[in-house]
């Protein structure tokens, strides 16, 4: 199995277009130790020729152009694409907007929970993906399904499972007590397996807390890509960027007794990589003490273009 990080940043990317926080200003100025990142997406292939996207960021066109394996083949006919499917883990703009880059009548499949598929249906702009060409398939929670697209079995099997989290910001309704209208399955994680080799990994880009159930799933995993949005719960408030904590946004922090470093400590996960990293996060600065602490705890900080073979 081949895995490429197409984008490792959270919504807004790094730098974010309208942000002049220290990280964004420093990366724009070319300060050593900081590298730009596009928004959160992975590409996976079991056979090296058919690819499945895990989330489709608004930056997808750029990501495809920077990843030769995902481009049209010179010997594949006038119109062709190795991208056979896109699997969505939520309705957030940074997870679904990239679908709009995939118009032009190219067959592939879109997988999402019933709630995410309903969001696509309600927003008519997604009809640029003609349903007769681009199949929309429901991703059930808690059962593994073979991922197919454009008449191909990709050789990948994906199990989606609900994780503690929150509905996309623009879909919020109700009050805090109702978790802003969130329902089971608005935040999901994926277990991606290649039955031919028996290898598997987890992708959990948005998660509010590592509860018993999630801990049980991840225990002893070979590889986990995990929500690295914020280093501390109140960092966006302290930096004057936004009056919201990470918890309010449905994201666990990296640090602290309730954070993901602590939560993963007893799980024995072989390789742990943060993705969905917000531009305010000090781990983006390779010279920061927070980055050193994160790496000392056995975590890697995801970077666009990173490739992993399982
Ligand atoms: Zn910023």
C-alpha cells in the first residue's frame, strides 16, 4: 500500500490567505524551519496505479499537479485519471470542496456518510459532477466495504466509524447542549486496509476526544494519521485569532493531560503522524520547543508530499 499526504494543514491552509499570525507571517517571509502546507487530504493506492482520495481539499488541483502519480497518463487516452474514488470523512468545506475540481465528465465514485451525501445533494453546485458519471455511494458506519470506482476494484477496503466530534461549522444548528446539531457520524475515522497484503492504517483528521472505543480500535495499530489541529485548546484565543477553543470546534489538542500525546501514550501505535494542522499551531515551526516535545513523544508532523509504504 502506498500512502501520500497531499495536504497536512487544517482548513485555511498554511499560510492562510487572510492571516498574519506569527506562523503565517514567518512562512510567507521564508523563515527557515517553516514550510507551507495545503489543506487536509491523503491519497492511497493498493496497486500503484488506481488511487483513492481520502477527503478532497479546495487545493486538490494543485495537489494533483504536484503528485505525478495522480495526473492523467500520456498513454491512457485523451481523457483519463488514476483517481478512482474519493472517500469523505465529513461535510467540512476543506473536505468536500475539492470535488468541484473533479468535474469534466471523468468517472469515479464518491463515498460519504448518509449525512455528507445529503449535504452534497442539497448544494446544487455539486451537480457539476453528473451522477450518471460520478457515482455517489453511501459509506456505512461500522462495516468494511470494498472501494470501487470507474469499473475498477481499487483493492482497498475501508471501514468508517464514528468518532467524537462535531458537524461542519456551516451546518451548525441548535445549542452547545445539543453539540450544535451534530449526530453520530458527522465526524468519522477510517480504517483503510489492503486485503492482498493484510496491511492497514487509520485516518482520523477530526476528533474531539480519544474515548474508550476509539482507543480500543487504535491500540497496536501500525500507522495512524491523527487530528493535529491545535497544540493547546485556547491557542487561537490567546493569539487573538478567534474566540473559540479547540473543544468548541470539535478538536482535541496535542498537548496537556487531555491531549492526544497523552491519550496515545498507552496505545502502542507504531507510527503516529499529525495531519489537519492549523496554521496557529506552534509545531509547524521546526525550531519550536512544542515541535521538539511532539517529536520526543514519538509523533511526526505531517508534511505535503510525505510518502509512506506499508
Ligand atoms: Zn495564521
